[in-house]
C-alpha cells in the first residue's frame, strides 16, 4: 500500500499558482480543496495540477453560506436535506472533470434527527452509486458525524458508507481522547477512505503545537488510531491511501491575548507532521502493513 500525502488548500496562498508552487516545493503529493465555481478557474486549476503531477481530492461542504467563505463549513439551520444534497451533487458532478481521486464531504447537520440523517445519507449514497464517483464522509463537529455513536449507527445502517477520519473533532466533542470507544474506532478504520491528521485534545480540536511535550499523549493517541486505519486498509487490500495534515489558522490556532499573535506556525507544523507520518508509514509498512 502506498501513501499519498496531500495538503489543505485552506493553509496556502490565495493564488492558485502560488498554492501549487508551495505544495511542490514542500514535497506534498497533492491538494485537497473545493472545486472553483467558474469553468475558467476549473480549467486553470486542472492544468496547474496536471503540469505538476499533483493529485486532487475534491472537498464538498454542504448547507453553508456560500456568499461568505468563512461560513462555508457552518451548516445553516434553514438549509433543507435537499439543499445539502444539491451542494454535494454539484461537487460530484464536477469531480471527474477535475480529475479528482474522490470527493470528501463535510456534510449534514448535528441537529438532524435519526430519520433525517438516514434520508440524507441514503440519497447521498445513491448519488455515489449513480455517478461512479466515490464519496467519503468526514467526521466533523457541527455535522451529522459529529460524535462516535451516531457515526457507528450510520455505518451499521449503510454498509457501503466510507469515511474521511478526522478524530480531532471527536476529542473535543467527547471531552476526552477516544480510546474508550475502541470498537467504534475499529469500525471507522474498516471504512476509512482518507485521514485528516490534525491532533486534537479534550478542550480543543487542534493542539497549539504537536511537537510540544505537553501534547505527547494526544499525539501518541492519534497516531495509534491512524495506525489502526493503515492496518485495516492494508488488510482489505487497498493499494493506496491518502492523508492530509490539516492544521489551520482560523480559530484553530491559539493566539496570545490582545495581540492575537499565533503561538505557533501552522505551515511549519503541517510540513513537520507530513514528514513524520511519511516516516512512520514506511516503518509500519516494513514491519506490519
């Protein structure tokens, strides 16, 4: 099994050219991010990716306020299941043209009832089947998969459902490192398509700096969960897996009072995490995977 290490579009320059240059310079295999809205930008982006032999994962966020980029990932209470499906469908319909490996979606709403979730994911999986585009559903605060137990129940309801695993969100939602839910972690690993390797802890979805000794326990726990994913992906015969360090500025990175100065450098951490997980994957592949 091979590992592709991608970077998040949200941590890079606004310019697509500069984004791609930074991605290549710092040794990443590709980019995860949203598909541009205009056809001209889609074509330009696709060419840049192809020219630099970069992979692409198409990111879909549903039910947000698309007039305000900072609110894309926050589901609006007035958005219906049909609205969420429409947002997802747009990305799916453009993913093949962009040459995307698959679609990873932050979707649904944490306030939905069980029947609403079943309705949404049932239709989303029908979309996956009819389109031929793989959809991977992200575990994320504020969304349908915001905690381990609803995720477990939906995975049991839909055996074909695949996951983008970002367990950092569950640490803060559950206010603990989630080894206590090992059977659910195993179920998630059996369905894992993609890993977003942010490190969370009981009070926040992102540690200030995973290299700091005070966060050793949190880092070690997350790596234990990622190792489980790699092991079970290899067991089910996956030839390629993807991972993305997603350390972010906007509200994720802690800042000093009054000055709002970040306490660490997000891109420096992102590159460190990518290098560390590549090395660990190679070591695990030799011994276990």
